[in-house]
């Protein structure tokens, strides 16, 4: 890829360059993780200011992007009005030199799993660079772009959104060739207001496609016809678990004793000349089938062959914090689905728990960003768990108390109180615990208590 310098960014985007120029090979926003030769981006927020750490890393960095120049230091500095925006400008410069295909994924849930499926398929086709962890926002996505290695064939990006315009901005930096909205659910409905607003914000990923771009559409969503019209003459590949007209269709679903699904993936002649392909997933949950066919449709759009799709899908293993089943030291099982939660993903996890043998215990933390419908959604989770035949519900957090009341479960006012209760379980043979909640609920702490044997 073409080498670029701080001076290139200053020339194109404005600002002032102080001291000699610097080559932009690697970037960091965290002074604790600085590597020699990094460009340090001094971001500032309500509770932090990256400029405060520059003095301690001055001898390590090759240069810095700052809003407040450090005149007493002689390393190169690009002085700008907004360092977060400047980070995006740098990412856009890096994208200019990338000649491979860029695939962008958004949706209310399943983005990471779809990304992992696509990554697994495309690494059989060439070199792939993809979003790591949850680096899918206005800071994370530019960092992913800036870490793009030389010679990469495929770039796979997750895109998150908390307001209208977020996806549009991320697309302006990454300029995807293939775009997918995986699903529309009640995640962040407190920020957006309603499902229609969420769908409109997510649809920015289709609006941003170039003429040669490919839109990958989920026909099982109510918005698919609207988005198909939005794509206009652009190429479209569809997938579904219900609509037989889809280019990629999942049929004959069968679950094994671990909750993983085997199914036939039917490909229409418009996608390829091949037809039914048997797929056996190692990732549990019926919703994983939808994630798998979404990834298959994206991989088809990128030119992957059917053998690569089959092998790639079947190589993916469960991701930590996302419906991962673990054996407990004192017997029984733990389903770790603690990474995040919205009403639909919670019910999908309950569906999986309900298929497990023995006594099923749901440990539930609050769901965040549900606005004035928070009480309603938490009550609905309690009702759903009760109707699904779950044996016990243990809740932690103010809102989850309403779910517990509907279920007639047990609510705990603190993590210590829950810890004390769980410590009474000396033998967990025949029990399955499902742990789920939003990031703000820190349910990974409950997972650690159970998984480490700290309390058992």
C-alpha cells in the first residue's frame, strides 16, 4: 500500500504541521500500549485527555495528532481542531490505497458472529483483515482501517450505530463494496425511539454503496422490500430461512444434543449453479443459522466458491461471551451469553436454554438503552422465560427485578448477594446456568464466579 505521512493529511484536510514530518506506519490512542514508532492520537473526552500522557511517551512515538500543540517537544505534530475527526481522516487516506473488496456489516445483533463466519470463509480465498473485538464505532473502525496490512485481499468491517448518521460516517471512511443489515431489533431503542428509526439509520449502509456495490438483504425482515428499492440498479443477493425465493435459503434445520444446527443451504441459480449443500455448525442456537446464511450471501458476493463457504462456516467455533457452553468444575453447564443483550437476543438465548436437559437456571442482568419501554421489555423477558419452561430465574439490577417479579424468581440487590446465594450450590450436576445482560450490567463477573470455581 502507498506510504503516507502526517504532511499528506495536513495537505488534504488542513490543520498545522509542527516540526519534521513523520511516516504513518502504526497508530495508537492508548499511551499504555504505545509501541516504538507509533503515531499517538491524543483523544479527549469528558473524563480523559490524551494530551496529559504525551510527556511520558515522547521518546517512543514517531509523531502525534493533537489539538493542543506541545511546543517544548520536537517530535512531529499534526495540530487539528478535532483529533477524533483527524483519526477518521487518516483512516480515509489508508483506505485510498486499498484495492481489495470491503464488506460492511451492521444490525442489532449477530454482527460479530457474521463477521467471524465471513472471515473464516474468505481466509480460504485470500488474505483477510477484519474488525477485532468491538472496534466498530467512530474510533474503532478507523483504527481497524489503519491497521490494514499490506497485500490484504478482503476487509471485513462491523459497524455500530447509536444515532442517525453514524453508519453514513463510517461508510464515508471505509467505502464498502458489499453491505449487509443483518437484522433490526430493539437494541438502543432508547436512543432511536422506535424500530423504524433504527431501520432507517441502519439503511445508511445501503445508501452509501457505489454503483458497482452489492447489497445483501435479509428477506425475513419487514424492511427488505424498502431496502431493495433503495438499492435501485445495484446488484442484490438475498438470504432467508423462510422465503423460498431467496438466493441463499436455509432448509431442513435439525439440532444436535449440544444445540448446534445442521441444515441444507439451497443456492438459487441466480447466485450459483449449485443447489443444496449440507452445513453442520459448531456455533449453538437456531439464530446462528441466520447468521451463517447471511455470511454465506456476503461471501458469494465477494466471489467465494461453495466449497470454501461450506468449509469456512463449519470451521467457526463459539465466541467468548456469545452463547458459549462451558462445563462447570462441580458438574453441569454454563452458557456464557454475557457480552450484550436486547429483548430479542435474550429471548433467543432463552430458547437455547429451554432445549438443555436437567434444571435450567437463567441469571439475568439489566438490558440498557430501552428508553421509556424498559419496564415493558424486562417484564416481557420474565413472561417469556416462564412460558418457555425455565426452572429458575435469578436477577441482578434495578430493571431485571421486574422480570423476576413476572417469573416469580429471586432478585438480588448486589453482586455480593448473588455470590452468596450461588455459593450454596456445592454440586451443580444436572444444572445449566444461562448468564446474560447488557454490557453495563457486567454479567461477565457472574460468568467468572461460576466458571472459575470461585464460589462453587
